[in-house]
C-alpha cells in the first residue's frame, strides 16, 4: 500500500471545470505520493513518477508544475508535457493553464505577461490585471485604477479601455461593468444588454444567472435572463443560493437551506432535499446528504452513495474525491475507485518513553 499525505488542492476539486471550451488531457491525472506530485492514467497506473512539488491538470498537452530548490525555496512554476519532460523551465512565480496556445504568467513583482508554448512572450505588453486566455480579444487593465479594455494577439486595443470591469469573451459575449452595473457587450464592444445588474454571469443553455440589488432594502436576489435581457426566472432567489444552468438544469435553494434543481422554465423538477448541490456534468450532479457527498442523475436517483468529504464534478468519466484526513482518490461513474491514496502512517509518540 502506498502511504502519502494529501493536500486539499482546489486544482483537483475543479477537475471538471474546463469552462467555456477549454480541454485538458483525459488520460493523465495528478496525484501526490510522499509529498511529491506525479501522474496516473485512468487505470490508476503511475505514468509520470512523483517528482514535482506541485502539479496541475493538463491543458492543451501541457501542465503547470512547481519546483523548489535552494535558490528558490518558495518554488518556481513551469510546464511539462505528457511524458514528464519540462518544456518551459520553472521560472515563473505564477502560471496559468494554456488555452489557444497561450498562458498567463508572472515573474516576481512584475506585471502579468502572456507566453506561448516555448515560454516566449510574443505579446509585448505587460498588464496589472488580466485573465487566463479563453479567447481573443482578452480583457486587460494596465494600472490598478485604470479602465479595462480588450487587446488582440499583438497586445493592441481592439475595444477601447472604458469599462470599470471587463471579463473574457465566451460565445461572442463578454460581461463588463459601468458605474457599478454589469451588462453584456459583443465583439465590437457594443452593448447587447445594457448595464443594469449588480452581477452578471455567462450564458449557459441559453440563460444567464444575474443578481440584482434593491436600491431601498439593498437585498440581493438572483434570477435568470435570456439573451434579450428578459427575465425567464424571476429574481426571487437569495444571492448565493443559485447555480448556472448546465445540461438543462440549475441547482437552487429557495429557502436557503435545502437544494433542488429547476428546469429552464423555472419549474422545480428535482425536489429540494439536499444540503448542497452543484451543476450537472456528464449526466451526474454532486449533492451533499448528512454531511457527505455523492451523485444523483437527472431523475434525482442517487447513483453514487454519499460517503465522501468532497468531490469534483465528472469529466471524461472521472471525478476526484476526498476522504478523511484529506486523502485523495479518483472514481469512475460506477463509483469504483481507479486510484486511492493509502492511509497516512501513524507516527510514533516521541515522548512515549518519558511517560514511564
């Protein structure tokens, strides 16, 4: 049995969060054994020996890894390929996943830059604030207090820097903010839906989850709009008690205590009986019952019993799970383990002899 210490890393809990079209390798999964990170395949075999001080998921055939040495006790980030070969040397203090051949990185106290898969920086500009690339143009802010706009692959503005907040484009829409109100623009920078929401999210299944704030009571509620800005599900849900639509359903909590699922008409189709619930992915959604997580299907049938401390959504038929003491593992859609960390070794009490 392999003994290991497992860190509860958010990178594993977002195994299925390859949002908005990003794809990662479905064949390699990060694991940590004896404090070193490596990779297994979907059969649970070790493919890349544990040797890194941190390792993330593969995106576009490359994964972020972290290496610590005497010169860099805090560690530096670089990138490896699926054989474990370092293709971009660990030299960054922060590094994001690749998308469309680009990744966002940062060195020391300098600003963010974008590099290609050789580690070069063909986009010459440096930004105080920017995002991992989802698509071009990308939203950037040059100074902390400057306006946000969008630049192309050359680092040149294609949408004027005039917004208080700007988020990446997805399916031709981007969320932006003016005067503390959020709305949606198109690729020309023109408003499709005028700024009118306290918070706005991306469209999923034709609907977007938005938050409004009552000017008098300051109460914040969530609802869902169509691409014309019209409410399809009225904003009656208290903020924090709704999720985005996925596979035709959205998890909501009407009373703030129990969660269920509504369809795109706003009708509750899976009864609100769960302590927590997340979006559907590959036909299954994680739910919490009596403090433990399991999975239901779209009929509300419990298909994987709740026995985990935490879980990710499914992606490519695999979900990451956590047991007690942050022990990590991976399961398939039948709930069978493909890999599970062994229990940590019991340490001898150093003061044992002093007790006699």
